[in-house]
C-alpha cells in the first residue's frame, strides 16, 4: 500500500467518510502529474475558448447543460451500421433492386435502412452509401464496435430530429424516422468529418482486469484525474459545453456524451511523497457525472418523451493535487475504473454526398414547430 493510499484512508476515517471504495480497489494508479497527452489545454484550443480556470476554489462544483444530448443506437457494425433495416428486421430478405422496377410500395420503403432511404432520396439507384456501409461493417465484428463516436458527438452538436416525409424526384414517398436522420448525422459526424478533434488522454488498447492496475502502461492509466476535474468543471460548469468520455478503461471503447456533473470534497490531507512536484495539499473528491446511454432506434424523438431512462449517473472518486496557489497540478484515481480519454470535436459540415442532408435535417427540426 502506497503512502498516499495509507494517508488517504486515515484522513477519510478521521473525517467519518466511508472508505469502502478505497478498500475495494488494489490501490491508486501511480499517475500524478499530467503529461502532454493528458494536458487539459489539449481540449481548450479553439480560438473562441476562454482560458481554463485551474484554481479549485474558483471552479464550480456542479454544472449542467440546458440542451441534453439525444439518445440513439450506436449503429453496431455487426448489424451493418446505418445499413441496418431497423424498422422491421424481417424485411432484411427483400432486395431493393428487385422491387424498384415495379415501383416500391410506400410500406416497403418505410422498412428500408437509413442508408437506403438516403440513397433513394437522392435518386442514386446504385446505392453508394448503402454499399459503403456494407463494405465498412461485418457480421463478425465485435458487438461493441460501431459508431458511438459519431453518435456521442452528434447528439451534442445537433438538435434532436423529428420524423419527416419527403418525396424524391421520381415521386417515391419516403418516411424518415427520427433515428433515420440521427443515423445519417452520426455517420457524417463520426466518419466523414473534416473538422478537428481534441483529445486528453490516450486510448488503452489492452485487455486486462481493471483491478490489476500495476500491469497497465501509460495509455491505460489515463485520463489523469486532475486533468479530468479541470476539463469537466471548465467545459460543463463554466463554458457550458459538453464533452465525450470513453467510459471503458480497457480495449473496448464506449463513447458517452456527458452533460452534467456534481462534485464534493470529502477529505483534505497534506501532500504525499508521490504527488506531482509542487503539491502542498491534496483533496479527495467525489464527482457524479451524468451521461446519455444508447437505446434501440426509434421513429419518434426520445428527449421529449418524458422519460429519463437513458440518463446514467456515474460516480468517480479521486485525489486532486494542489500547489501553493490552490491550482490543480495533478491527481490520482481512487475509483478502480475511470474514463480512458476525453475528447471534443467541431461540428461537421454538410458537404459532398451529404450536402442534401442539410435540407432533411432542417425539415426535421422545423417539423416540431
């Protein structure tokens, strides 16, 4: 047991704070001062962003975005991504080409995948987007692989779409459900983005038991706990901007859009020997974040359905290391699992094959007014 862990447990006991979370883990991840990959400034690089606040006393201890990220599926690869015919899985057997010569019925068109509907809307009968999705995905892909990176970011950058009905140039009536539009936004934001992506942390690409922290490499010991608190409290608490975290510590990636947090200090202690250089005080913090979880595709928007079943609250405990000015300069995790990395991204533009998606999106937004 490290000196830091021993002092933390002692301090918590003296303050009558439960240490069950501490005792349940093997120990703290020895990763105090953040490196270049974990620097909070990595997330704060847009020209319009104000400088981050690092002083703990001046940082908000809670924050929430007015606009909540919308829920949807992550369009898993083993289900063929957005080429999945989610409305009626029994329709997977019929071929679009087989029916077009005799004019597809409105009922059959409604059962097509988001990719097929978009190709049809554009009148492209060779279905380039559908074919691209089928080539990109595989029935044998791991079940966690998909477009969660596109969904998580799109859910924060775009308003939640409503169902719309449009007619293409050939007179074919196409019903786009909310998830059909979401799927197209998800793919565009995630896989066709020409903008910039900003990371703090590194992807861990290893399989391991999360309790065996001593076997992790640097990529599996981030994101730094101090950087996590600085980014969370600045982006959501001050700037009112959402962030995406990979909530899975190991090889699998589960991107989740975070829109709220609340923190509380549960103990304070003197600096320990393995703290970041310049540390004069350590603060034990409990933070509960709120992120949006995935659900199955839906024809209607879900944020207005009056249910919060897809909101997930997750608690993290960690130590913040403060210098003599009260600024956060490092940190260590107490929780045995923690985010692998944090990232943000600029909003994608509707260009090239997706130029016409701008019209569909605007129609879907106005459909609620």
